[in-house]
C-alpha cells in the first residue's frame, strides 16, 4: 500500500506532472488515497466493506480488495444498468485511460444514441464514480476522468468474458484458440502496405505524369498496370455507385489502394493537375530516403483511423478491444463480431456486417495489424501481429 506518498505530502497536482502523451499513470490504490474519507465511505458502503470506516488506510485496502477480487466481480456489475456497462466498456477499450469530461460525455452521447437512451450520460459518470470504477483527476489546467491502470487491465479481461457470455459465443464456436490447425491458410501482410506506398511513388516518378480523367482519376488500364506491381492486387472498380465516406479517393479506387493514394496526397508527396498526377519535390525526397520503418507503418494506421472514424465512430474501440483479445491467442472473427456488434451502427449502404468485415477487419489485415487464419471449412480467426505490438498507436 503506497502510504509513503501521503507522508511525503504529494498531491494530485504533483502526480499530474508525470504525464506521458497527456495520460496520467496512477493505479487504483493511488486514486483511492487521494479521495477524502467521506467519498471512500460511500464507495465502501456500496461494496459492503467490513473495516474501520474511520480509518482511511483500512478503507483504501478494503475497497481495493473488493473491486479487484475476481470472486466479487458480480457485485461490481449488479444493480447497474446494462447501458452504463456498455458505456464503461466503451471507455475501457479506448486507446487512453484518461478523458476530458467533455470527451467522456461525447462518448456517452454516442452510446445514448446507439442504444436509444434518454438518461443523461452525466448520470452514468456519477454512477461509475460512486462505484470507484472511474475517478476525477484535477490538473493545473483541467479536470480529467481516469480509469486506474491496474483496474483497466483487470476490467478489460473481465468485460471481454462478460460480453462474450452475454453474446453466447461459447455455445458452438470457440472464441479463442491457442494455435490454428497446421493446414490452415495464414495471411500476414506485414509491412506490405509500406512497400506498396514506395511502389506507387516510384511508378509515378518513372511515368513523370500519370494521365487522369477529367475527374482526376487514373484510367482503368493505368490502374491495372499499377495494381499488378503491388504486393496485394485489387480489382479495378466496375461500379462506383454509392461509394463515399472513407476518404477522398475512396469513390474512385478499391479500398486498400484508396488509402495508399489518400495517404500520399495528405503527406504532400503527390500533386494533382488538370492533366494528371505527379510527384512533388517532397515526394522525390521521401522516395530517395531508405528510412522506411515501423514509424511509417504506424503513421499509415493512424491515417486509416482518422479517415474511417466518421463513418465508423467506434473504430478506436474496435481496434483496442480486438488487440486486447488477440494478443496471445487466435480469436474467431464471427465470435468477435457477436461481442462488438452492439457498438456498431450502419453507415448509409454499409450494414454492420460490412463495417466490421470490410471497413474494419479487412483493412486491419491489409495494414498488417492482424494475422488471419482460414480453415478449409471457412472458419476465420485473427491474431495480433508481433510487429504491431511494438507500435505506439
């Protein structure tokens, strides 16, 4: 129990100086120590803690034990509305454990819309604060809401189990496998997308100017010629109806290449003229640089997350949850869909199956985030790529 910090007279303002990427790193016991005894008593009464309620140290120890005790997990979740649990799960599987209040309430508003709830997300936040599942942290600039680091690790594991059970994913198909059968077909794109960015830039450099239509789109024959040189070969679009929302050139090109094109354009490596596409001086410079690395891969992934977030607002949640589930084991994709489908909402002509399978999972495999294993009977599993575990996303 970190009582030494109390003796040293440290405050949350002091702790707040320990920022990395804008995130505070505090465990549950530290958060509890900085709550006043009245707040601790409210939390203790909820968990029916048997301790000296006049002793702050005993309160902290008892609450800490009750919240992180696996045999008492049901007490944590019982008596709380399912929508509040869904909101909490949505917060749990975000890339950061800390949220500005406005950001947390905006996420709550999304959940309220998704599940047709009229109750204010502010009330959900209050319920989570009263249960010690969320904590306010005041810095010199703002007040944040934070999920303690050790509580986040514990709750992520427990919530995955909870929602998997609710979705009945364990009845027929196993959710997790330690290893695929030896004759399964395994796809691992690795850093193929990075190399295809280079190939695309090199192709433009050799052509000097790639002639385009009046809409600024490469002619189909030109696309076919380029696509044959890429590591992953996509088909030229035959029907461009109703394609929008996933990037500037998504209406004109297949999804993977559209991301490559939009990424290069956003970086200022290519430019569009009335007559075609050409390489910029910045593009010439980057093409001559051999330092293509995991930094570039992380940058492309972040570009994908940004482009796809409007039609798929839950994409950071999907990625974080899928990464957490597939760190050490193969995850059945249909079972994974059953776990996350409640957090998905259709986007115009894309139903939730299309969003999950093509816009999220398909692109994540293209980007090398996950390995994919396919059995002879059509069963599909994914596992987090070892390479991606080192990326700062």
